[in-house]
C-alpha cells in the first residue's frame, strides 16, 4: 500500500525560518514607514459573514475567487476575507472613529487564484488608508507612503501608473453613451479592460463585443485606454480633447492637484489602461510596477468614497493603498535586493565543553535573556564539536564557551565569527555589552 504524501494545498506555502525572518524584517520596515506618516494599526477578523463581502467586489470575484463556506454548526454562510479594505469599511461604519481615521493593517488574505509566479491563494497585504478626506492631498499622501516604503526596502527604480475612474466613466458614458446598455455596463467594461495585460488588445475587444457593445464603442474605448505618458502633459491634452465633459474635468483637476502635492511626482505616469478590477473604486487609482521582473503590480490602491455608506454609515470619502508582500519579496529576491542568508534569530549560542557545565550554561543563558539577548543552549547533549557544527549550519555568529576555567572563575569566553574576535575570561556584564554590540 502506497504511503500517504502530506503537503499543502495548491497556492499555499510553508515558510521556513530564513523566509519568515526576511518577511518579518520587511514588515517591520513597512510598519515603520506607515507609523511615520501617522497611520495607526487596526486588525479585523480573517472570517467575515458572506453577506458582508457580497456585492462589494464584482461578479467575477465573488463567483470564482472568493472563498466562502457554510458553518456546519450554525448553518451561517461565512467567507475568508478577500482584501483588507472591505472589512475596514464595515468597521468604520459601525464604530464611527474620529476623522480623519488613518489606519494600517498587515495581514493575510485569501483568493482562489490560479497559482503562478507572484500569485498565490494565501498571501499578505500591507494596507494604509485615510478615511474622511475628499481632498487630493490625501490621495497624494497614500501614493507617497507607498513610494516611501518602496525606497525604504531597497527599490530604487519603479513607476506609479495613475488614472481616475471618473475620467474613464466620463468618456465612456458621455462620449460613447455606454450607460444605454444598462446600469452596470461601465463597471463591466472596467473589469474587461483590467484583463488587458493578460489577454491583450484583441482579447479585450472580443470580450467587449461579447458583452454587447458595438464596434464603434469598442474602437473608441480601446483608443481611449491606450493614452499614456507624462501626467501634466497628458492631462492637459485630455482636458482640451473632452471640453465640456464634467466628469473628465473633475477627474483631471483632482489628478493635477494630487500630482502637484506628491513628493514622488517624478515616479508618476498617466495610464488610462490601468483601471483596477474591483467595483468599489470611485476616483483616483494607481499601481506600482518595476521594469523587471515581470511580476505584475507590487502595490496599488485608490479612492472608494461610497463603500462605508453601503454598510449603513454616513457618506465618508476614503482612499488607500495595498502593498503585496509576496510580490515585493519575490521580485526583491530576483533583483538581489534581499537574501535568505539569515536562518535564525538566535544571536548567541552557549557551548558547553562538558555535561558538568550544563547548569552554569543555563544560568548564563537565563541572565543574558533577561538582558534582551536571544540565546540558545545545547539541548541535544552533543559534544562541543557537534555544537560548533550546529552553529555553523544555522549561521549563529556569536558563541560563548563554558569549560572548567570559565566555571571556576564565573567568567565566559566569547568568540564572534564575523569579527574573528576572541575575548577570554570575560565577566558576564562585560560579555553582555560585547554581545549586544556584535548583534546590532
């Protein structure tokens, strides 16, 4: 009989210590940037009522990508959170916090995607949102905080693709009269355009025709979404091209003010093909890309002024951003920005030369831990040579040796591999200072 092979479901992954430690370091940097901009932490449950998420993302997401299930005990329909924005809207609607409410949240989300490079079924998002401000400077700050994160974790070259849903809606409704096909037709068009990078222009045109649009409308839509370039220049051209179109005017004016406010304006480019596929966006939207590797957007976001109201709260303008931690790490490893050399958080390993010194070793470890050092002692009753081999494999840099001389004098012998530094018969208080300095 074949033995059972145990693994994880497709799209899910284990994270060994070297990966988990890298993730933690990057999260620490991201949270540090968020807090410098005045964002406060908020956490929401990983499970929501299905009714809470239903009708917020769009038909394709909710029918194909969103994990939902019936609780076998209560019979209630529940769902794993698809993103961190909708739960935020539910929270704000019920709690009504002081505005502006600036929150960040780093946590797992789940999507029934087709697993591939940079796309998983369980992954981490790092979100920052500003609730309460309708003004362009809030949108600019959201873009700036994401750009600041990118710089802080080592990315030097990236582009922020910028657009506005109101601009496209104004063109589609007033210039091509798309709304005559039905109430939700513009959103359907947005979802199709969002597939442009995946299926190409011909694929998008075919889907738009299947959606019931005429050839003239499809050609006009495709010509519009191919517009891109320098934001100031392109926005001025659009303003001249669509004079009298109120939605275009409002969007262009907002984007101009947003760009003027941003401290990262040199990273911005206008791209009308970038629409972001979720239904709740209402205004400016953006995505962050690197030229190589081809891995998709590393971050994105936009304005969602109607979402909180849909949960029974007051009409509350809101804008935010989401950073995809998996793609940040995958791309960074490929670019050489990160490495997986660190395999443990242990800073010090105490090597016992013989079993008669175990008690002293544990006492020293306890006192060092009280001083804030991360310390291991041997728990395998190995020879000192085997203990050294373990330190080598784990990449532990600092070792404290305890033998007859150290135990009889109440001192320690320290060896720091990276510095090739050896300190013999060192008092504990002095050893702590040396080891703390070596660890940092």
